[in-house]
C-alpha cells in the first residue's frame, strides 16, 4: 500500500512539472548560414533589424550651419557677427570608417559685409558601424568673400579672403542603408588677408584679420 501511494505521489509531481513546462516553452533556435549565426524564434527575445549606412561608395552631405565669432576685437575695431548658411559636400567613402570629399559653404550675415563662400576639401572619420555613429570631419580650403559692405558710415568690407580650417564633432543617425541625419558642433577659423574699415564713409584702414568661430549644424547624409 505504501509503495502504491509513493508511486501516485511521484506521478502527481511529474504531471505538475510537465504542465509548468508546457506553459513556459523553451525558445527554439534556428541555425542559418554558419554555426556561429543563430536566430532565436521566441517573440519575447526577437530584436528589430539592424540598420547602418553603407560602408563604401559615393556619398553626399547637405547641412544647415549657424556660426558666430569668438574673438570680437580686431586692431581698434570690435565685431560681433552671426553667419547662417548651407554646406554641401560630395565625395567617396573608400572604407567603412573613412571618406574624402570636396565641398563649399554659403555663409551670410545680416549686414552682408562678412558674407563669403569657403571652398574646401573634407576628411570624414566614422567611429562605429551602428545606427548611431559618432564622427569627425576636418575641412581645409580657401574662403572667397563677396566684397560687399554694410551701408553705414563706419563700415566693414572684406577685400581678399584667405585660408579656412574647420573641425566638426557630431553624430550620424541612420534611417536606411543610404540615408541618415547629421548633428554636429565645431570650430571654424577664417583668415581674411585684406579687410577694409571705413570711418564716416571714408577708408580708414586695410588690414589682415583672423576670425575664430564656433558653429553648430544639422543636415542629411546620402
């Protein structure tokens, strides 16, 4: 009698254990490709598909830029200006981490006296291969002024431009394998070889000036 009771209790525990196993199924594993690649089919463990920009090929960047000068004083003059504009770059990404391109910016200030077009070569470096990718971009080129002046008695007019160097630190968000969005901040140095300053509508000085600028931007990567 005791042996029969013990057998019944054992069967009862086995039934409970099996019922709990049915309510909590073990996720199945499907092997595909190589033995190192497997996909969990459990809906609780499934992950969204991975997205990253293509690693090689032609690329283009279009950004909106906001810029303001850090050094306000130039000789006996004081300037505080804001530049807004568009930057466009086209080039070749020869590997996942590195790209080189040619670009230009149109930078406009409210008075027109500091409006100019930097033309430059750009070197880009990406630091990961994920949806969110930190990057740096270095620009080296020449800034071409418009040669216009603000319509006031004490005016400023850039006669000759000069060397420009820029550095961007940013993040790229990939939407698809070909389209992403850029967010960045950075520094831009602009050298002007000849800046004309007028007092009472008469030429007072013509001197070289160097401008240090902080900038921020947002745009798209194709």
